[in-house]
C-alpha cells in the first residue's frame, strides 16, 4: 500500500490547471464544512439527550421526595411544610 503525505498531495495539485485546482479546493472545503456541521449537530443532540436525562432524574427525585413527606392524618393527606 502506497502512503501519500500532504506535501505530496499539494505537489500533485500544483500540476493541475488553475480552474481544476480551485474546483478541488472548493470541493474539499465543502466536505470539511459539511463534516463539521454534522459533527456539531451530533454534539448538540447528545448534549440535549444527556441534559434531558439528568433533569428528568432530578425532577423525579424531587417529586418522590415530596410524596414521601406526605403523611396520612385522619383519613386525609397532609403535606408538611419544609424549611
């Protein structure tokens, strides 16, 4: 398998006519931008999912703590004030 370095690629690119050079550079730039956008989108989705799970867990813990603080008094539910 032949390995090509970046300097060799730049050297090969310099042999192309100007119009083809700009076309190749523009295409490579668009690929980099598209890849970066997809990676950024994936990071946003993962961050939202993690934050949603954490906040959901916190809300569940707060609600379950409120339920445990209630006591039956005379057949009815009485909530004790917490300070």
